[in-house]
């Protein structure tokens, strides 16, 4: 066995996993606050990436201005979706809410095709292009810098949710909406903020992923990988999202490298199936007790 | 309140067709279905067949999602199982098509039971994701098990035949698809007059309560999966005979979502809704094309900007119906009927 | 964003009056005889729209051109199409609609899936000859697909041409080695088995095979695999753009001097437009002359003039345009031969006329006379990107397989 090769592959996988963790974090924030499984997260990422393309490519702004603008655009989109569509579904069955997010995903794909056509696109280069070596191990520069930027946001988020008032409000809402409301927390605002922050994380990851893999209206497929991550980690666990994100990213890459590209999805979904059978609420998720 | 509608026996109360008028309308509808292929052009005939296949599959998904409350993202995968079964059997055994279609349904039902197994431990959205996993595995099997499925290139089969008749044209296929669709919808309607069907509905409304009432959850959930997949398998088998090519790319995830959308737009837990939803969702793209054709003289690039509209409209229909008309087209239909029934008393 | 809309608008302005048309009528001069109908399931939207829009423009422009030349033996030509969004069921619907209302003599199919699904219907009707966007190897099987042909080399033949080029670069016993990178789709896997067999015949070692999902994926791990085997050539198939760019950029960052090659749909100018400098040196196999190549010929000049006339703003016309035009050209030739022989326009007669095409001069669209073999035109040339010039330049002679 070629350990150097294994090391390099693993490193690439872990870096990709870092981005998965970031998207999964966005997913979990939304789920924790509003109990909505957001099937449109891949399409929100895609929309932000197209915004970046429009700002940096079309309007020729500096990428470092375009990046925050695109990310903010994506998070506004999340806020608008919550306010106009998800809010009205409050109290409906989870199945209906999930279907609404699937509908939203389709609308976003149509919008993107409408504005930017269905042609495949590449984002303008904005990350350094010199190869990165960690010891002996080579790492593609885009992934390395994407991982750094993603991790930075991830750490900010973790600190924010641990220590700030907004973070406490989110956690309080997640554990008991009525109690949180009676303690003076504006629960509706928390709902909205959760979508904004969740989409913000997804948007940043969207631009970074599109920078390495290219962009097209089919980009949203990546949402499936994220779904695996959050189910394996546990829908309402931030720690689970981080660990599962890194693990699934690693597994997908290793399976792709050693078995072939057609094994990437089955490998991760196999893990998903096993987890569903032995720990239905994910590795770190809360086991909900149902009462009649 | 309808006049002359007092029931005097349980049989009358349980009857599917309760009034003469209803029977008359049904007769008329069946007559139209019968005459349809003789009077329309090949394009409408093709659409008629497509709708027929969609009705079968949507009815199947409706049993699972609408009546039992188990959401499934695997419908396309189950159809694929049916389609591959038919293709393989007709290439390798030459069995007549009624046999292969039944076997396709049974094969899909068996796979459905397997996929439904986690349903005792997980439910709701976790179950939806389990079915998603199943459809990923099924796609993988279709693509990689080359000796049976023909790999990425798929399988090509001969037209269905029976007693020397060859069902090659859409005209002939129509007489397999549509009677089968009518039969399977009727069968579904009957299921919901039995203990099984009522158990499904009880599980949907509250599974824990249902269990306390003595319904064996695992058994009935698996039964629902089996029945639903059987419908999908038969629909997939018809798909195979209809296009005579089956490839892994014939059954994408978007197809599963299409059927879910058809159930929702039509009306969850309502068989009529399933029919309306299937027809509506199949015909929307074609209707949009007519609109495009009408617009092109004025906006020359209409085809290019109308096509993304299809995605948008598809999504907007799902979202719109869920928010504004959760009971779907069936509810609209009932409202229209009520209007005529109550006219002129109510206004 | 807005620039994009504008650009789209401008690009469309040209098609404008044409798209208009679900039908394009012929000028008055040739209307006394029954029109000959070219039908088409055209992907004006969806994943293949980037090519479909230009295919449509090529077919439309050709129709207008041939009508301005007096049609085919005095018959005007009518082009009838519908948008399919690149979905098989909608393509079939379009075919049924068009064949029901206009009885097309020839038809453009937009995908391999459609071509296969429609085959039995086409065979039983037996009055339409079909070609289209697909170069799938299976369609060369005349038993199953007697009325479908390929307007160029099929994907296996493209691999054959690429491999022959690679072999010609080897000196003595030092044969270059090659890696295949393809997408996990029917399209992607099409030529791989035949390609490997051909490589073995030529003594080229296939050192690595990489399968990826199509489109947007991270390919760092796959690049690392290629870094281990250091292939002299990498041949891509089953992609349009991504992830070709990422393979090229990352492998060059690693200091490898690998050459990169691709098949027809991966060899459009899109690669240059989107990748810029990074595209330099990329090679593609192309059966037609590029619109902006230095070649010329009566038909190529006519094509350029017609393209210029229909949309003076458009400038360069992509390979989809050339492909659409060439399809219609072959149809014309086939219909003409059939009519000249005094036969009816049935599938059998037209297939026979097609098979009779030998040493046919395409007027510069293809640089050498072509001969039809098994319902395909097994000819092509290797072109290399010159990024500074922003175009492909020929690096091989025309290669005609037997």
C-alpha cells in the first residue's frame, strides 16, 4: 500500500469534508430552530455561486468584494424563503414542509436557467494557484484555501452560537419554543435569523465548491451528499455535523479514488443506511420520545 | 346535503358507486376512454398512454404517501425494478406480457418490502431518506450489474405480444395501459374498503394510536410498501414495453419527485386526486409548449425563456398547492361538483 | 448578470425570426412542388441547450440557404422543430407531433436515449431517416437502427482517430501511454471498451481509467491518481467543460507535461472562452472544419455567408452550428440521390442512398472527400487550442478510418 498516496487522498478528502461540515452546519442551524429539513440547500448554494459569477465575472468586481456580496445575497435569499414560504407552513406536517423545500429547489433551478442560461460555467480565479505541500503531501491549492476560508467561518459560527445572545436564543428556541417565547425571546425572529445564518454558511460553501468543480444548474445535486452528512451526524447536532461532514467527505474521496467514481455515492449512502438501522437519530442526534 | 341519499344498509354505505348519476357519468367516462384512441392523432394518443402509466404509478405512491403517511423518494427506483424485470424476462424467457407485468410488480413489491424494513425503526423524514438511499443503490445496481441489466447501455426489448397480436404501436399499447390503469385504480379503491386499507389510514393519522388499537405496525407498513411498489413495478413494466429501451438514466431522482408532486398537486390520500395529479403534471409541459408556440410570433425567443419557466412552474405548483390548496386538485373538483349540486340553493 | 441577459438577448436576436418559427417557410419561388420536411427534436433548453441553440441555428440557416438555391430538385424545404429540454419523453412527444402533422423525410434527434427509444417506431413507420446530436457507437448497428445514421465518426471511431494520432507521435519503441477519463453516464462509457481494444492494437498502454460523476465535482483525488501514473496523454470523454479544466490546471500545477485531448462535444470553443489561458494546448477531434479555421471551400463559404446574413452580430459559430448544418447537408444529399434515382422517399430508399455516398465532396465542411461506412462518416482531424489566438488549429492531417 502506498501510504503517501493514501495520505494525499485523505488530505484532499478531509479538506472537502471541511466544506461539507460548513454546509451541514447551515443545515443543522435551520433544522434546530425551525424543524425544517431543507432540501433546497444545494440550490441556495448554487444561487450564491451564480451571484458570485455575476458580480465577479459579469460586473468585473474584485472577487474579494464579490464574495461577501454573493454570500450576503444567498443569505437574504434564505431569509426571504423563510418569510414568504416556510413561515406559512408552520404547524403543517413535516412531509408537506419538505415538499415545499423541494418545490423551492425547482424554482431556483428555473430562475438560474432563466437568468444565466443552462450553459456550464467556470468561476473567475480568485484563490492562489501555487501548489500547497504539507510535509510531503501535495494538496490542490483551491481546496486548501477553500478549506481555510470555510474553517474560519465555521469557527466564528461556533463561537457565536456558544457565547452570543443570539446563539443562546437559538439554542433556547431549539429546546423549547414556548418557554423561549415566554422568556422574552422573539421566536419568529430566531426562525428568520436561523435561515439567514444557515443560508450564509451554505452560500460561502457554494462559492468555494463551485470554484473547484465548476457551476451549472445541476449543481444542487451536492445537497444529497449534505443530506447524508446530517443524517449520519444527527439532524440537530452541531458536533455531529462537523464530525460527519469531515468523515463523509473523506469517505467519498477515498471510495472514489480506490474503487472508482461510480462508488462515491453508494459508499456514503451505505454508511447512511447502516446508521439508520443501528442509530436512527444519527451519531449525535437527540432521540425524540413520542407521546400520544 | 344531497337529496335521496339516505343509506339503509351497510352495503349501500360502503358501495363505491352510490347513485345512478354517478354510474352514468362513469359509464360516459369509460366510453370516452374507449373512443379516444380511434379519434385522436398519434401525438394525443402518446400523451394518453403517458398519462395512463403516470396514473398507475401515482396511485401506487398515493397508497404509500397519501394513505399511509410514509413519504417515499424511491418511486422511480421501484419503477426501474419493474422495467428491468420486464426487459430481462422478455429477452431471456419470452413469457407473455401479462405474466411479465405481474412478475415485474411482484419483484418491485419484494424490493419495496426490503426498503420498507427500516420503517419500524425510523419514520417520517428519516424514512424518506432511507428510500432515497434505496434509489441510489438501485441506480448503482442498474448501472453496474452488467450481465443482467446491460450496464449503462441498458436493455432493448421486443414489443409485447399475446396470441399473435403485437403491441407495437401506441394504439395497441393504449389498450394495455388504459384498461390496466382503470383496473388498478379500482383495485386501490377496493383496498380502502377493507381492514387493510383502514389500517393504512389509521397509521397515517397517528401510528402510535393505531398500534394501541391492535394494528401490527410493521406488518401493515410493509404491506403498504409492497402494494405501492407493486403499482410502481407494473407502471415501470409498461414503461419498458412502451419505450422498449430501459437504461439506468431512464429512472432519475427527478422522476420520484415528479410523482410526489403529482400526488400533492392532485390531493394526498385521494385516489381521484392521484388521477388528476398524474394527468395534470404530465400535460403541463405540453400545455406550456402550446403557450410557447402561441407566443413565438410576438417574442421570437419564447422557446428559450419559456423552458426555464417549466422548472419554475413545476416548483411553484408544488409550493402553491401545499400553501393554498393542501387537498389538491381533488378538492377543487369537489368544490365544482358541490357548486352544481347545490345550485341554485346556495348563493 | 445583466450583461449575461444582454448577451443572451443578442445571441438570440440572430436566431430570432428563425426560432420563431416552429416552422420556417420557403420562399415563393419553389412552392409549386410538395415541400420536403426536415423535422427536429431540438434541446433549446435544459442541460444541452448550449449546443441545441446553435444546432437549431445551423439547421435553420441551412434551410434558408437551400431554399435560396431552389430547394432540392425544385422541392422547397421546410424545417419543423419542437423544443425538448433534452428529455426523452418530450423528444418522443415532439416526434409524434411532427411526424403526425408534417411527415418529415428526415429528422434530428437530440439524444442517444431518444434515438434508441424511437427506433422501433421509426422502423415500423419506415419513411423517415434520422440523425442528430448523438454519435453513440450502438447506432452504427444497422440491424437494430437501419434508419439512423451518425453525421461524423461515432464515439469509438473518435477514440480511434485520437489513438491513431497519439500513436503517430511515438518514436520507434517509445510509444506514449494514455489515461482515459470519462463520466459515469451512458454517453461517457460509450467508447471505452472499444478504445481500450484499439489502444492495445496500436501498442499504446492505457495506464489509468478514471470515472467521475458528470459536471460539478471535486476531482483532486483523481488528479492525484494521475500524478502517480504520469500519462503522456489524457483523453476526456462525456464532458462539456467541468471537470476538464480542473484536471488540466491541477496537473499542470503539479508540473506534469501531459497532453489533454477530448471528443466532439468536449471540443467546442466554450473550453477556450471559459478557461482562457489554461486551455492552451488542449486537443480535440473534430470531423468538421471550425467556423474560424483558415480552410475554405464552396460550401464552407456559403455557410459563413449565410451565418453572417442571418445574424451579423454573432461572429464565431460553435461546433453545434456546423453539426446542424452538416446534418441538413447530408439529408439534402440523400433526398437528392433518392429523387434522382426516381424512388420514393422511404426509409429504405434513403438508407440505401446514404450507403451509396462515396468520396463525397462536402465543399470544405470536411477537408477531404468522405465515404459512408456503416451509416457513419468515420473521418476527423485533431485540432489544438491556441489560446493566444483564441481558436483551434489543426495539428494532424485528416484521418479517414476504414
